């Protein structure tokens, strides 16, 4: 039995690796996607192009501008002298935000009144606009604290000044601490998810294409008249692609660590074990694609139709908690959801099996059901 399976595995490796298209699919997509999501896809808000509209030209407006210039986030690239110029800058996309200082800004601060600085944001990307607004608010809050400190020192020096001397105003001072991704780098979030993407795509398509290819060129009937049993054929066809899937897992993990310096805080052995459980689902789904397809083109199209919705509902780009309740329930039937949680948990959080055992159990159960169901359907088609 094992000798026959080994012969099928050898045949599958030779047939796959000698075809340029399949060799390219095995190596190039992982590298290209990892590089794209590591370098090009960046949700970090850095180097915001800021427009400055100062209608006050006073000491305090100049001081506020100095604070924005000293921020690592903002770069003042344009000046606006009127409302029309400010609108034109935002319309053309020359700037992402504009700080507008109204006349009398310095006078109001000097007399102890509340002064306002308006921040105009390009809300085309709502997430980026919200982050830019928070950064601008933080810069203005820093200047507010400085003004408060200056007033307190003036009162201490001038004992005849009217009003109480406040050495410290009661209140709550927030102190932020970010766990798991302290630098808030989006590549640390996206690059580990590429493992789920690549393993799914490669193993799903290669498995479906491999079996359909035998049907298309007419060799399936020749194989079935040999002593090879259907289960031996299934094992011989899926084992090579399981090995290729694990190869891609090692490849992407190596690139993530060596090139992008994504932290791997958890157990690498647990990551490999979870990958093996996940392969049960993708190989089973690929086997199912082969039973409903008659040509390689049909198998490829079926793979894409299966891959796109499952990947979009995996939590790779969009948090599952933000999805409608009905869609959230649907994601519980998606193996990619559980593997995505495991990969990011191992990479970023460093958690172990004591935390991730529900996801591992879900992968094992779903993978077994998918693979066995597809194998039984494959048996019927072969019979």
C-alpha cells in the first residue's frame, strides 16, 4: 500500500515541479504578496501633508505652528491665504489636512479666553482621517498644557495677580500602553496573515488542478485499472501539496522574520501544527473542486469563487467584530477565521495552546469533516 502511495507522490512531485506555471505558483505568489503587504500596503499614518492657514499672524499662532512642525507625523507643505485656496488644496489632494487659525487667536489666548484652531480633514478615507484628527488633537493638547504651565508660573511670580494660584488642576491624565504591537506597525498585522492567504490559495488550486488534469488528459481511467485503490490515490495526490503548503509556510515565516522583522513571540512548533490541521480543510476543499470540475479552467474558477469570500470573511483586512451579526455567525463556518486567529496569536501575542485550543479544535473538526466528505464524494465519482 505505502509503496504505491509513494510512487504516486513521486509522480506528482515530478509532474508539478517540471511545469513552469505550477513552479511559479508555488514560489512567486508567496514572495510577491509578502513584499506587497510588507512594503506597499501600509495603513500607518505617517508624513501627513499639512496645509497651514494663518489669519492671525500672532505670537501664539506661530508657536502652535512650531509644535506642528516639530511633530514627526505632520509636514507643512502648503500655505493658504483664503478659504478658496484652502478648499482648492483639499480638492486637488495637495494636502491631507489643513489647520485654520482665525483672526484674534493670539489676542484671545493672551487675555485668558478660549481660542479655537480649526482642523480641516480629507475624509475620503475615514480611518485615516480619524487618525489624523487624533494626532492633531494631541499636538494642540500639548500646547494647551504648556500654556497652563506658563500661567501657573506667572501667578507664582506675581503674588498680586488676581485669582487663585493653581499648582495642579485635579483631573485624569490618560497614559496609553499598546500591547502586542507597541509601534503600531501595520506590517506586523498583515504579513502573518499572508501565511493563511498563500497556504489556502496554493493547496486549494494545486489539489484541484492535479486531479482534474488526470481527467482532462484521459489518464484517470488508466490509473483506475491499476491495483491502486481510491484512498491510495487520494493520499498520493494530496500529500505532495501538503508538503508544498508547509514549504510556503516556512518560506513566508522566514521572509517575515528576516526581511520585515515581524516578531515571532510564540511557539513555531505550534504554528506548524496548526498549519497541518488547516491543510485538512484546504486539501479537502480542493478535492471537492476536482469532483465538480471537468477541466482545469473550471477547477481554477471554482477555486477563486471559493477563496474570495472565505478570505474576505477571515478577518485579514476587516475585523469580524465590525461585520453584521448574521455575517459574524457565518464566519464560524470558515476555517480561515480560526487559522488567522492562531497565526496572529502566535506571532504577535505569543500565546500557546492553553489559549488557542478552541481554534485548534475547530480546525481539526472542520478539516476532518471536509476532507472525509470530499473523499467519499470522490470515491463515488471514481466508482
